[in-house]
């Protein structure tokens, strides 16, 4: 009975020691086993582990993606239009040994402070680089800028044992004190662009008008040339017809020409003419001319 009374405490001590030497790593975390501050085990997989009771310390780290928000960052793009940027970063602890050595005893707060400094410096460097304007930041090219910030931040966060998963620029605002000045500058730029566009439009209109005028003159000159050619051909044909008619019956031709002259002279409202009665114009209107014609026919 006495032996049983001594055995029970021993069993209890052994059980407590066994339980104290066992630890469990959750699937959402990683762990380090430290002995007097020195790393003895690195546990990156979930499961049961063992340690030396009272000597070993278990330090646990998140294996999930973490989020860190930055304070409002003021940047000055290439167009000197200051902007206030609100951003956040998503990251995870990739190397817990390097992470532990980098942050020391500062823990998670120290890591967040250093990562926040990295992110702020890279946001200022990328958004303030040459060729990046405020319009670029507010355009669809914003995603390419965020990728560039993530890559540059990730290369520096590797020294802390961290992987930068993503960087997002949530809000981009103008400082209150610069809002009016920026608005006026934007209005002036748009007016300048509008003036340039109108000037280019007028220049294009002048080119089109000049081309149209030149084409008009070319077409008109060609039409006049063709008209002269046709008129010349018509005059030649007319003269040829008259010549043939004159050759066939000279007296009839002269009679026809006189009738045409009478028609042209007497048409219109004014039919009064002042001429000598003996004028050749009236040869075919005098009765004696008709009598001579009849006598000629009788003979």
C-alpha cells in the first residue's frame, strides 16, 4: 500500500512531463523551438512535436496571409500634382528563421513597422518616377504600377523573411490645400489641349480647302478646254455645212441667210429699225426683187 502511494506521484510526474514535452502545430501556423534563445527545431508542417520541458520555448508564427494598412502617403508625380495615397499590403511569413533573426525581440510590431517603411518608400519611388503622372495613376495603368510596387517591395521584404503577395492603392485624393490650385491647373491644361486641337483642325481644314480649290480649278480648266475643242469642232462642222449649202444653190443660201437676219433683227418687243430703203438688208423685202426673181424664173 505504501509502494502504491509512492508510485502514484511518480506516474503523475511522468505524465505531466510527457504532456509538457508535447506541443501541437496548427495548420494555420509555423513554430520554432528555442532553448535559451537558440533555435533547436523548425516546424513548418502541422502536427505533434516534442520539446524538453522547462528548457524549450515554443514561438508560433502565422502561416496565413496577413494584411497591413499604411497611413496616408503623400506623393508628387512627374506633373507636380501632389496626391494622397491610401494603400495596403498583403504578405505572409515565408522563412520563420530569417524572420525571427531579422525582427529580433521586437516581434510582429517590429516586422510591421519595417514592412510599412519598405512599402511607403517604394510607393513614393514608383509613383514619383519620371514619366508617371497623376493621370497615369488614375488610369488603367494603375494596376501595372501596383505590380511594380509589389515586386520592388517583395525584393526588400525577402530580407525580413517575408513574401509580399499583393499591393493595392485603395484611394487617391488631392490634398485639400492643393485642390483649387490643381483644379485650375487641370482646367488650364484642358484649355491648352483644346486650343491645340482647334489649331490642328483649322490647319487640316485649310489643307482640305486648298486641295478642293486646286481640284476645282483643274476640273474647270479641263472642262473649258474640252468645251473649246467641242466648239471648234462644231464651228468647223457648221462652216462645212454652210459651204456645201452655198455650193449647191447660192441664191437660196443668200435668201435663207437674209430670213435668219430678219428674224434676229425683228424679234423682241422693239421691231422698229431705221435704215435706208435702198439698203441691201431689204433686198428680199422689196417687190421689185420679187418681180426680178419671177422674171428670171420665166426666162
